[in-house]
C-alpha cells in the first residue's frame, strides 16, 4: 500500500495533441443532456421536436470526433495518457466516456432500440469497470484532502445514470444494481467534498465549475428512482427533486463567484448538471401537474440552453485561437 498519491508531473510533450484532456468528453454529456431535456420539453411544453433530435444527433457526432481525437492521443502519447489516468482528480473524468455512451443510448432509443441497447450495455460495462478501478485506488492508496473535489462524483455516483434507459430496456435488476451503487456512495462522498470545501483551501479557480457536479446526484437520482418505482412520485422522489432544486438555487446565487473563473474545458461542468435539473423539473411537472413547476422547468430550459450555447462558443473560439489544448 502506497503512503501517498503524488500529483503527476506536468506533461513534457510539446505538441497540442498531447494536451487533449479527457474532461473534453463532458462536451458530449452537456449536449446530449440538453438534447434529452428538449425532447422531454416537446412532450411537456409542446416545443418543436426537431430541436431535441438535432441536439442528440450533434452529441453523437461530437462523441465520435472527441473519441477519435483522444484515441489518437492515447496511441501517440501513451505515457501522457497514463499520467492522466493515474491523476487523483482528472482520472475521474474518464467516467464521462461511459456516461456519454449511456446518454447517447437514451438519445438513440426511440429510433434504433437495438443499437441503443448495445451502446447502453457497452457504456454500463465500462462504467462498472471504471467504478471498480477508482474505488480500488481509493482503498489502496492514501489521498490528500486537496485532491477531493466534486469531480469524484462522476465515476461512482454516476452509476445512477444507468437506470434512466436501463429500465426501459427491461434490465430492471441491473438498473437497481447501478442505482444502489451510486446511492450508497453519494452521502459519504458528499460529506468528504463538503468537508474539503469548508475547512480547507479553495479549489483552483479552473476547478470552480465542478461545484455544479453537486447537482446531478439528486436530479438524476430522482429520474432513476421514479423509473425504478413505476413512475410514482413518492416521498423519496420528492426529497431528491427538492434537494436538486435547492442546490440549483444555491449555486445560481453564487454567479458572481463563477464569473471570475477563467475559461477552461472545466466550464463544461456547468452544462450537464443544469441539463439534469431541467430534465428532472420537466419530469416532475409531467407527473404532478404543478403549473409552477412547469414554468420553472421552462426557465431552466432557457438557462441550460444559453449556458451550453455560450460554453460551446467559447470552446470553439479557444480552439481556433490554439488556446484549448495547452499544458495545465
């Protein structure tokens, strides 16, 4: 057992390809999540169906492009890729690959159910492997408290994404398995992250957007719970939804703090969490018929769309300026 988990040294490689970051897969999560939200909004708010379908298709194109780019990095710079895989913080973002696959499967399901089943199984299997790997590292190696961040939720608590489509595929027991893993580790990880945020030094400014990763566990937890529970909005469902709503209000109240954050790929951490809360609000409005929740869901849809659009524009601008893939 190691006595410490040192931060890997900065990359010695000069070219831009060596600095393609694995958090770039959060782009797929942000766009796919928004596509699913707009698809749900078509059912609830009667918005045009084409918007959600176009966003889901765009997320698939983005996944293929980013996966190809990162595969090229892995082949050309295996040492750099391994360094990222072993990093105590950035390694958590490898789970964005598997979550992206499960979201893409949800996007494809209405049109190609057999393809969606295969993609979901690939994503769920990969996510289980990554969860086991991360938990093994946590158990066998000592980590410093400054390494803890909301990004740690992605590989472990991210298991709660699986039931969103898994139940519709008929894989109910498998979905319960993933949901149970995510909910088992959410409370202790939340306590660790809050302890680190309250009693230790601030996170690096570039990591500030990861605070929004606090949102998906209760928001996606609500969606998965009602799917597993036969569509019943019971007490646990209401607790999860309103916890997500409170965290959304808390984080939006800190907008001045986030304004000071310099642009980085980590800005994509704003996107999928807002998508998740929007999707949860739309689902809650559908199931309860509450007009106030429907209005709130409409506002959240606008906010999510503006945030994804703004971050996408900043990302493209940084790429064109050769400022996106740089050493950190």
